[in-house]
């Protein structure tokens, strides 16, 4: 009889040579992969985003929307690969953000956008004065934030710190694999020309005379070469301003033959520009490292250096290089009073995460080997242990070959696969041990026969695990790249483990295992038989047992519906950083915002876990991936601020970062007022969203803005009454006044003054006018010459009215009888030309995919988006359900607390409604959107996996009934998972700062359920295979069930135990603990039930059928 190819592989491996070669190569390739595979904390998500900024002067927000935004959106909508288009129209301009599909090529997206805009310039309205296209991607996110601060602010202020930071950034940029290196904050150097209003009036000089004089005097031109004799000489004329003395002596005007010099009408200062933002660094709770003998507890001026890495480079290596260079610069370049603090170091966190998970992996391998040694034998344990490095070495090399990095998800996939990849060697070594007890054949033949017996089941079970995990690769959206390492590593490692089970394990067994001295007989009177025999004594008992299992299954499925097991997509991570956004009303001054920020900081310092607080006022901090998606880089205004809070290391604090956030929200709650919005932001462990809860309120065409806003305000009012819904906000801005100077055009024309003259004069007075560049040899950036009124002369609108404007030559003309001649230019004060009028800034008009929208956002402290959305939807009053909602509200009013609600009876009894012409969506930009998409994709993936497993099993068994019997163990996992999560929520600290802190059933837990499908099918398949073999050898059905169960109970329990131990270390991780808990609880229930339920179902299906010989299926 011709041997099966895999039997020939087993026989070949027993000859030696090949197994040793594979072992050495696997270790070598694994070591290479560990050294050269880039490390990062999270998988990279490619989400190209492009901002298009357009200036539309003189138009209101409504005009901008109608005349520019809509045509531009219609044009951009034609670009392929776009997922969403967002726009914001405001007075004088607009911004459009293009978010492309996940995985879309960045260069192609940018090229298509540029091509569409440039090739259709004729379709862009003429009122659009200027537009900029700016791409944004994840590689722009800084992996390092270095806060450069001074302990002697009088000596080194933010001005000096910025100049130092610019030099430091140049040095850092020269390091390999660094990308964008930016300096954020600090006042830059400029030449401040502060004009004196009284001096200008006394010398009959206007502000534009000064600007023009500076621009015309600061000129140097090269005219080419002049041949003189045997040489060419370069000819230049003019000169540039190189020192303050030359600047002071510039002639601005000549009045009655007397020169008016710049020093006569202005104070000139070379130094820091006026502050447009503030940055401070504060340390708290005496937890910071002291510098020298001084404890850092004060508030220090700071600038931030942000460092991004090149695409595909190793974050750990780049961060280490920067750290080493900073340590070097501290001694060589920076003064003793200047120090630095790392506000973000993704290289360090990535390395720590990788190292911690690597040690966890080593610990998991150790515990698994000890477990096998105790229950199977130490020689057998060594055989299984040697299989692990082979599997991991080859898997890591394939990760490197296919472009995967070593990150959190990759390592968790490897830990998860540990329990799976040792299953094949365990099954093989257990069967070999059993066969070595038979004396009828030689040792080699026994090993070959042992592997041949389980060959079909091992191969088919490997395919089932592949089918269970590969569909994860097809999850859409931002969650896809997070799942990709899982979908790749688990199937690959399991395939390699199957190869090892046939090519390596038999040879190791032949060298390490010894034949038993006594003949081993298959038992049918062990513990398993005594437990199973009563259940298959007759059909009534068997059916009763199945009814009990069915009741347990229904009860388990009911737990989530009754909200006894909270469902949420994204778990909470445990990071060392927290972000607080501070929004004051529009129009708030920088100084007032800074004062409010200081109050918030003092409150934050009450938390003992806080180490350092970096405040950014008027300017955003370097963005993270979360900030990139939320567009925090646009938060540039005097009323906006943020805090970057650095916590003590997780080993030094009792609570995880989510618990600290709950406590911080409780501390900040009294400060939340109508004029102040505070948002505490956690770093998400997965795809970022606009906010945890986001409602999009849409308006139909021709619905007034007032009605649109009323709809949003109605939802906000309802949210405020919902328990544990906090930090409620919307994109409706507060009212901001405009004081507009309106000129009397007739009066102005008589003086030869145009509206442009008035606008230019006011620009100089209020915002400053750049009149050229001050030439300095060694400065890292150009030094501008800024002209504006002195600070004391622009403190009131009345002062500004005394500003004098000069008319343009030639506008006003005189008839002298011989023709027209220009009238003398006259100086006229603004007070004579017009007056101030008060108006309001228009509300920004937001669009999403060309539809007007208002976003309502909120955070949830201890509750899940699914619960809140279900309650809000139940209480929404519409024309179709007004009566039922009213009755429901009356029934539940005042008595239906959120703890008593279920998904079968949702709602808090407080009605809300939307005005006609408006609609809402909860599945737009919040976590609920990703939840729906991911659970939908996972559900479809799971369904495809089940269908694929069924057809594989049917192919193997040639029986649909047997295939379904084998798969009956899959739903049994629910009986362990859901009650397990419910049980965990009955113990421990489940409330922090008055907010719930439950154990959540998350997306990672659902991945655990999918993994269990492959695991439990493996055990059931092998069990059924053994039952079929026993029946084929002439046993009746009951004898076959008992004999097969006795043989398979030990390896089934061993594989279940190794899977549990392999996942035990994952329970310590806040993100993937859900996966581990699901597998642990599910494997306990499914193993116990499958050992009994599968035989019971088999007995009920086949008991009445004749004992025909069953043909063993081969592959």
C-alpha cells in the first residue's frame, strides 16, 4: 500500500538531519527578524488626509458657502478614493478636508487632488483669492516631544529658548531616519517699529509713509557683470538694513525741507515679538526629577521640539538617537539653566511594550512547558518546548518579509497563537506516547502510525483555524490595519506548528521518549466513562442534558441584551499621558485664557499621579494620531488652550489612566460653565474618533440656520439629563462682536483717500505690517521688520480714530485752466472719514459630504455608546411614534434609572424631538460608527468562517450531520464567555469617582470568540475522528463514545490548559484583556461541554443507525 506523503515526511524526519537543519535555520532567521524588524507601539494606519484652505475676502460665511464651498466640494467629490469631505465656511474663507479610504496611496491621492484642482481652475469662482493644498498623514505625527524649559526665566525666557531650540532642531534633523523636526512656541526675533501717534501727527506723516520708506530703502540689487580689463566685476546698487543705527536714520518723509527720520516718530526695538501664544511647563506633587539640588515645582517658560520619523523606520532606534544627541547637547550647547523634559516618547513606550510582551511571551512558554511536564511528562514537555522557537522564528521572519512591524498587536497575536501552535505537538506527542506502549511494532513504526492516526484531524483543524482568522484581514475602515497582524500571524504560526508536528516532533520523540515497559490498553472504565455513561444511558437523559445546555445558552445570550454585560468597541488603554482641551468663548483674550488655564492646572495638580503639565495657550501642541483625525492642529486662537499631562509610570500608580481620567473629570466638573468647555481626552488604543459620542444634525435645503441650531440645542438639552454623559459640546460657536470702520466714501474721495488706504492704515495700527527683513548673518530664520502702533496707542477704538491717513497722489485733481493737475495730498484723521459700526461674526457653516451639519459631541464616563444611543433613540418623538413615546415617557418618568434599563426596554422617559426639516445620525464620526462597522465586519467574517469550516468538515467526514456535530461546540463558548464577564463585574473596584468602571466586552473579546471557533472545532474534530475509528473497528456506538473520550480527554484537557495559560498573561493588558478573558472563559465552558455534548449529540443522531463500517477519510 502506497504511503501518504505526510507519512513519508514523518519517516524521513526520523532519519535525522532535516529536523536539525530546520531548527538551526528557524533560530537564525528569528534572530535576524528580531534585530531588523522595525518596532513601534501600534500598527500604522494609512489614512491620507488633505486640507484645502481658500481665502475669500469680503464675503460672509453664507456667501462663501454658496459661491465657493459648494462648487469646490462638487469638484473635489470627483476625486477617486475619497471616503468623506468635510468643509467649514466662515467669514472671509473656508477649509475643505478630504479624508480618503484607509490604505489609499498617499501620493496617488495627492496627485489626483492637485490634478483635479489645477485642471479646473476655470471652474473655481473668481472671488477665491488664494488657495493652499496641504497633505496630512500619520508619518507627520511626532514620536518625540521634547520640552525645552528654563529654570531662570529672567535669564532665558521663551524668546531665548526658541532660538536655542531652532539650533537644536537643526542638529536633530541631521540624524538618520528623522522626518519633520519642528519648534513649537516661543517668541521669535523681530524688529519692532512702534509708531507714536502724536509724533506722526506733528510731523504730518502717515503710517503708510513709514511702511513705504522702509520697503524702498531696504533694497539691494545685482545688475550683472562688467568687464574691466582682464576681469569681470559684479555690479550692485543699494543696500539692506544691517544695523539699528541705519534703521533709525532712515528718512521717512521730507516736510518743508526738513527730514523726518524713523527715530523721530517711532521707538525701535530688536528683540522678541509680541506674544501670540504661551507655553509653560509645571511639575507637580514633588514627583518630578530634580535638576541639580533644585526641586522642579514652579512654572517655567517652555518651547517644544517635535520629531517625526521616516516611514518604515524603527521608532525605537530613532528615539534612542535623539535621546543620545540631546544628552550630548545638554553639555555642549545648552546653558546650565536650560533643561529638557520628554513630554512624549513613543520610541520608549514601544520598546517597553515590546520588551514587556516579549517577557510575557517567555513566561507564557515557561508556564505551558511546566504544565505539560507535570501532566504529560518532562520528556514530552521538552519536545513541545523545542517546537515553540521554531514556530516563532519562522513567523517573525515572515513578518519582516511581508512588511509587518513588531508592535503590540503582532506580539499579542504571537501570545494568542502560543496556545494554538503547541496544540499540534501536544496532540502528536500524546498519541506517540500512547502508541509507544504497544509492543506489536517497532518504535519507528509506532511513531509513524501514531502520526498517521491523527493526520487528517490535525490538518483539517489547522484549516479551520486559518478559516477562523483570515477573515479578520478583510475588516474595513481604520480597524482593519489593527487586525491585520492578527489575521496574518495566527494562521502563519499555526501552519508552521502543523509542519513542525509532522517534521520535527516525531524525530524529537524518537530521541527523547522511551517505549513503555508495560503494554498500554485503551480504557473504557475511567473517570470520563463514569461521567458520560449515565448521560447516554438512554435518549431521555441525553435530551435532558441538551435542554439544560440550551437553557444555559439562552440565558448567556440574554446577559448583553439586559445590559448585564456592557458592550463597547474600544477598550481603555493605560497610558502615561492625558490631554485636556480648554475652550473659552470666541473673542477671549490670550491673557484671560492663560489665567483660566492656570486655574485648571491647579486643579489637575490635586491628582497625586501627575508628574508634569505642559500648557499650550493660543497654539496647539504637536499632534498625535488622535489629534490628526480630530484636526487639533487647527486650534490656533486666543480663546483655545490645551494641557499635555504626563503621569507617573504605570508601575508607580494604583489606578490605570482611565481611572485617573474619571477622577480628573470629577475634579473639573465644577469648572464646566457656559463660558468654559473642558474636555479630558484619553489616548485611544485603536482608531481615533471625533468624540466617544457624536451626533450629526443635518438640515434639508432651505431650512434656516436658526432651526438647524435649535435641533442641535434640543439634543444637547436631552443629553444633559442623561446620567454619566459629560463634556457635552457642539460646533455652534458663541457670539463674537465685530467693530467695523465704515468710511464715508464721498468725504474720503474729496481727500483723495480710497478704502484701500484706510484698510492699509488700520492693518498697520492693529495687526502690524511687515516692511521688509533685517539682515543678520547667523540667525536661523529671517528677522522681519514689523511696523505697528505703539501698544499704548491701540488700547481703545477712540485712540485709533486719531490715526491719520494720507491720500494717494492723483485721485483728487484740480483744473488750473490749462488742464488737470493732482491736488495736494492731505492728511486726514480716521475720525473725519467714517465711524465704527458694530456687527457680529457669522456662524461657521459646516458640511459633511456636501450636506449642512452641526456636530454634537460628548464623552461617556462609565457608560457605553450603545446604551446612550439606545436610550436617546427610544425617547425621540416623531410623527410616527409620538403616542407610544408619550406613553413610554409617562411610565418611565422619574423611576427608570439608567441602571434598570435594558435593550429590550430602553429610554429614560424624557422626550425630545427634532424640528421639521432636520434629521440626525449617531453613526457618523463617533465610536458608534466604528462599532457598527467592526462588529458587522466581524460578524460577516465569523459567518464566512463558520460556512468554510462546515464545508471543510463535510469534505473530511462525508457527512453533514457529523460536520454539524463537530461544530456544535462553537456556540457553547457563549455559555462561558458572557457569564464570565458578568461575574467579573460583580467583584473589584467597579466605581471610580462616582462613575462606573465595568469590565467591557470589546472588539478584542469578539476576536477571542472567533479564535475559540477554531480551537474547539479542533478538539471536537479529533474526538469525532476517534469515535469513527472505534466504530470502524467493530465497537458499538456507546463503546466507541466511551473509548474515544477516554483516549482524547487528556490531550483535550492539556490543549485547553495550555491555551488558558498562554492567554493568562494577556489579562494584565488593558486593551487585549478582553480577548484573553473571552478565550479563558470560553475554553473552560467549551472544553467541558464539548467532551460531553458532542458525544451526546452523536449518540442521538447515530444511535438508531446500523453499525456500518465507517471509512476513514484521508487528505
